[in-house]
C-alpha cells in the first residue's frame, strides 16, 4: 500500500489548470481503487477548486464526488489569500493550518507520504 499527498496547486483560470486538477483527481481515484492511503490537498491557487468542483454542473464534479472522502483539506492561509475561504467552508473541506497557517508537508513526509503536485 502506498501513501501519497496529492496536492492541487493549479489555479482555476485556464484549460491547462483544469487538466492539472483533473489529473490529480484521477491519480487519487486510481490509488483509492487499490486501497492506498492517499490524501488530496488543495493549496495555493488550488484552494479555489473545492468551490468549483462542488458545483454539480461542473464537468469534473462526478469525479470529485468519487474521491471526496480522501480530501484532507485546503491550506487556510492560501484560502484566505485567494479569497476562497468561504467556498472551502461551503464545500465542507477542512482548513489545514498546522504550520504557520499552512499544511505541514514535513509531517506528511515524516509519516511516509510521498508528495505529488499538480
């Protein structure tokens, strides 16, 4: 069983950003099907994604729903900086603020998680 922290850093502004977010969701879905212990984290401009993916009309909404149970959370500092905090809360996503308002990637790595960024 593998352990990975899949981090979405991509913004929501372009087709390429959508591709990166979609690829992160697919990576987590694949790992989930094998019983791996993966976590999906939204960080940086990626904190905008929970609000976007929660929309039932969005093309990636169904895929997002399939992996919603492995969403660890979104960076609290970045959600605030990118004015996405309200959407993060509305989506029911935890705010991660273990180290100076940010997720602790050091703790994840120390716990055996590989960090994969999109």
